[in-house]
């Protein structure tokens, strides 16, 4: 993602020094159906909660934190200063925030402060025409969750560590690029550009791997950081439909797929509409992969509208999870708009 950094000009006698600032932010949150095993019980009983999806546009991170809307926020903001085309100074400007965990006991609720680990700001990588910054932010919930694990100490008393690692490159000409360089396999991580606009998402949650391995040495504060599978952002209409599917009147059916499983098969008779909750899918037409979709995508609308035959095969490229719902639970006009948008996208390819 390439963008322009914020520019200011300072003069030192006859010398003009140009300062470029830019940023990237990751919000980490727990979507529904993301927790597995016994750890799911407090969520199902309403003692604690899953998180509502963060907004598409972030204007005030402090307000989101006060409203208990995220688990962590990694705000990587940095600057470079340029004289006569040469980079003469640079530095980090911001760090991370950790949310709290709300626990409900009957009519009362108690907030437990999370434990934030020290931000890791790697030494900036300075090149002739650019500077690359890398920052890791993470921590754990402030309430104990004892559970067995497969390696020493065999019982883990505190929750595992969640984190995100962001990278930001600011160029001497004022442009910048950014991305999610690494992240814990749980929870979900959303990435925003320097205008606060959602640009990317982590594509796969692996709660079991996180719970079993992401503590001690298995974190960036030990000797390990995991790469993040990143997917593009779905449309605003798909986000509206996702809310209807998960929070509407009819409870959706949850399906889990292994890598290589087909969710739909081209030419088959079926009409269910699917919301991808987790994982990545290849879109195949006539045996050829033509696209890739990830969490947040709503698919199956063409068959629901056009005679009940699937127009593509959707094959799990990773372990995946979807929510299925009958099309009569959604507005036909919204499905038609979604299908029209897909046809336009196809025409541009």
C-alpha cells in the first residue's frame, strides 16, 4: 500500500529541511467463533465477550479503547527529515495500547487491566532514499486462564501472548508503504493506513496453536515471531451483510473445512449464502484459479439469484470456517447489488 506521508518544511538559514511523517495501525480483536475448547465456555456463558468488528475508519483510538472495542492497538508512527534529497534524521513517534477484559458477574461487570509488554522498536533500516521502521506491540489479558500445554511447564497459568508486528517505509520523496510483517495466530488483526482507513486483515486464526505455543520463548519477546497471512478488505456491502448473517434473526450454520475441501462446486444445485469467518479460499472457474477470498467475504449470491446453480468452485486454501444462511434471510436487493459488483470486478480483470 503506497501513500503520501504528511509533509512539513523547516528552514535553517538558506537550507530547507523537509519532514515527512506517516503511520500504520493494527487493531487486534476477538471475533465470534474464534475461541476453541474449554476456553470458549466463559464466552458462551456471557461472562466475558467476543468483540464487535472495529470500524472501517479509525478517528480516535482512545475512544475505542475506552469502549472496550479491541484487545490491542499497535500504532506505528514515524518520521524522516530530508535535506537536498538526503535523509538526515528519522525516528519513531508512537507506540501501542492494550485494552481491558470485561468480566460480568450477574448484573455487575468488572474490568481487568491487560498486561502490556514493552514495545519492540527495531533499529530503523536507513537506505539512500528510504527508511524502514518495524514495531511490535503485544501483551496478555489480566485474568488467569489455567490450562494444560504440551511443553514445559505443561500447565500455563496466564493467557498466551498476543501481538502484531508492523512495518512502515517512508521514502525521501514523501511516499510511504506499510503492512503487517508478523502477528500472533490469535486473535484477528486489522490494518489501517495513515488516514485511519482499513486496508488489510489477517486471514487465518489458529487459537489452538496460539494457546499451546505463544508464551515464553514463543513470542517476539523471546525468540519467535510468526508471519501473518494477509488478505484484502471486503466491500462495505459485504460488511453490512456479515452483520445481518451473524446478528440477524436466523442463527447461521457454522461449517469448518480442511485445506483442499470444496465449499461449493461449479455447476452444483445449491442456494445457501456463505460468510467467510476465517481462512482463505481459491475461486476456481472451469478448473482455473481466478481469485482468492478471505475473512469477511460473502459468497454464493449468484446461485441464489440465478437458478440455483453454482457459478464457481470455492476451495479452501487453508483451514477455514464459514457461516451459512438461506438467501431468504437476506434482502434480494442486497444480493443483487453484491452480484452486480462481482460482475463489474470480473469485467475489469
